[in-house]
C-alpha cells in the first residue's frame, strides 16, 4: 500500500489548491480507484447548511431542480442561473434529518452563501457555513465487507441517496456509472475517518485520481469546464440538475426556449491530446484550421486513456475534425467519438414552427 505520509500538494494555480495532488504514485492510485478502493480527501469543498420550515419550498423557487417535496435521504444536483439562463452555481444537495446540505467548489462557497442569504427575505430559512468535510471513496472495493464494517453499514446506500452516520455527518452514494461514495463528516473527524478507512484496506489517493475518474466519466466541473456563457444544456445538466417541469425560477425562459425551440450552441466532449511534457490549460481555445471552435476545460493524465481533457466545442462539429489547442501550449487533439452527445432531436416547439412554415411533417 502507498505511504500515508504527506503527499504532493496540488498546483497553487489550479482549482484544488490546498488539497493533496498525489502520494507519489498517481497512476497506481488511479489503478486502485478502478480495481480496488481509494479515499480522496476533498475537504477543500465548501459546505453550507439550510434549516427552517421553508427551506425546501424556498430553494425550489430560486434553483433549477425540483426540491420542494424532496424526500429525506435524497441526493441531487442543483443550479443557480442568471437572468439569461447561464450557470452561476452548481452544487450537490443532500436532504437528511431536517437539514439540507449543499456542497460546492471551494471558490464559490462565499458567493453562494451571500446569494442565498440575500434571497431569504421573509422565509423561515437559515443559511450557514457547515463544519463538514467531504471524503470521497472510489472503486469496487468500497462495497467489500471490511469497508462496510468501517462505515458502520451492512450495505451501501442506493445511488442518489444518503444515510446518517452515528457520530455525525452522513454517507451518500453518487448517482454515477462507477461506484462513488462520499463520507461527509465533521471536520474534526476527518483524520480519524481517513485512518480508519486506510486500516480497512482503502488506499489513500490524491485529487489527481479523482479528476482523472471524473473526466473519463464526462462529468463537468463548475468554473473549469464551464465559462460565463455556459447554459445547462451544453454540459449535460438537464435532468440531473435541471427539472423541465417545475415552476418559475431565474433563467427558466432560456432553459425552456433552448429545450423547445433551439439547440445549445456548444457541446461537452472528451478530447485525447497528443503526448508532451507540457500541458495546455483550462480556458485555452480549441482550434480547427486555425479558427476557434471551442474552449478547453480540465486537462489530466489518465492511467489508461493517456492525456485527456474535457472541452466545450461548437455543436455539430464532426468527431473526426483535426483539432489543436491554442494558448501557450499547442498540441494536437481528437474528439473521443464515444463522448459525443446523442443526435439532436426536434423539440415540440420547433416541430410546430416547422409545420407552420410547411417544413418537415
């Protein structure tokens, strides 16, 4: 097992500054995440708590997900949009034992807290920073008996649900194709939980392993794989974080219009980058024939896939288009065809317009 000594810190200029990047064997950690079990300390994430009798209906009115009647133990994604339907905030939301817990990117915690407090008005809602930290468990070995015994459960929660932990906090399972479980605990218990899990055979891993897992799963990250123009349709957040049949909220008009009448201007894909010692950066342009056709997101070295990245590119761009990155580092890139979104379907509103114009029936 890898050493549990102090690891290599994440780059100061990256989104995970202050976290551990790896413990000396980043590809070994990734392999363990795919074949066994790893624990990744993600306690740099910002966590908020919502209490009060109106918290669910109030949050329902200002966010994109249907949460007014969210049952106890449910985990979901949620968004806050601006007036033009562009994504401002993305968070995971856990409803448990009379409290709604939100966790988001480290740099968005203060902004999200300020926005939510500003929107309370007369509602019975209290929004506070929560003294909770996130430890993420990845890999099939998370379901093994020694790990379950350490967690104090006989079986893992169902995907998209959470259960309370006796000493405080909760255990939640992410609704994803691969096994991913978060242990969300009081911050003063993080070291204790981590050591207990390592003793049970779970390998410590840095956020590099988590990011490689996330990118390969085509899961976008706010502020890294999105920009100030991103709308939910472009990055696959319709359904998982946006409910199309709920009441009014800020930005709803754009969501409905794009869903019913139009098509999002960009799509999220995974790119394979040519090997080089230098790496392009998130935010660099993606070029085709010297013209900008997209924006680069997370770039990470994957144990099996090589150097991969998420990118927002022009919708309709063929998968076999020859691409390069712009910015200070220029490398060739190709779209992973399996990452291409499903072919566009014609919305009911667009179909009605085409019929009125004598178009396709």
